[in-house]
C-alpha cells in the first residue's frame, strides 16, 4: 500500500515539475529496482529523514500487548525477547528505517552495545520482521 502511495505521490510530483516518469510508472519487474531509485530521486527521498505519516495513510495497527505493542507477525516474539533485554520496545516501535539502516543497527547493537549474536537464523527472522513492519521503504 505504501509503495502505491509513493508511486502516486511521485507521479503527482512529476506532473507538477514536468519530470517524465512514464517509464518508471510502467516499469516491468526486471526494472523495478532501477525505477525505485528513479522515483526516490525524483522525490528527493532521504532514508535517514524521520518518516512522516502521510495524511491519508491508515494508522499503524495497535500491536500485540503481550509483546509490548509490537505488530503481530512472524518474528514479533523473537524481536520482543531479543530487543527488550536492554531498552524499551518503544525505542523499536517508533522507528521507520530503511533496510540498510536496520542492517547497520543490528551490527551496531552487537559490536558496540554487547547484544548477543544469536546466529544467522535469528538475525534473518528479526531483521525481516523489522524491515516488514518498521520500515521507511514499504
Ligand atoms: C545489549 C543491549 C541491547 C540490545 C539487546 C538491543 N539494543 Fe538497541 N540499543 C542499545 C543501546 C545502548 C542503545 C542506545 C540508547 C541510547 O541512545 O540511549 C540502543 C539504541 C537502539 C535504537 C535507536 C538507535 C538510534 O539511532 O537512535 C534502536 C532503533 C534499537 N536500539 C533497536 C534495537 C533492536 C531492534 C534490538 C533487537 C534486535 C535491540 N535494539 C537490542 C542496546 C541494546
């Protein structure tokens, strides 16, 4: 849903500024990644900018009270136990980060903050969960 919003916003932006995005708008799957970059550039997208909810966007779901309000989904439980060891889950929930930023933070938490390295499988589970639900990209 967010990507559709992003697309219509980009098209509106392009219409207003005269940038041709027709190729991007009709992009085939194989060109999807390149198109995304094009769209992002056209919108001056900055992954480090705090995400602002767009006015028409549906509010984020309440989340599971058992996991301190983390949105339900595969990986929610693992994320809760791993990440609440040192700080509030609120610190996680308030984020909208790019995939690259989540990857970086995982490493940072282990190397700089002493988070246990739970192995590749746990890493994938939790990072996939965070990227799915607490992302600035989707
Ligand atoms: C070993 C302790 C520890 C664990 C476990 C831990 N963190 Fe952290 N985390 C920290 C510390 C310390 C900070 C810095 C807090 C501060 O800024 O005061 C932090 C900060 C953060 C921030 C804010 C970063 C920023 O740029 O401001 C996020 C997001 C975060 N953690 C996510 C997570 C997630 C997701 C997990 C679980 C995968 C996790 N943390 C597990 C110690 C931990």
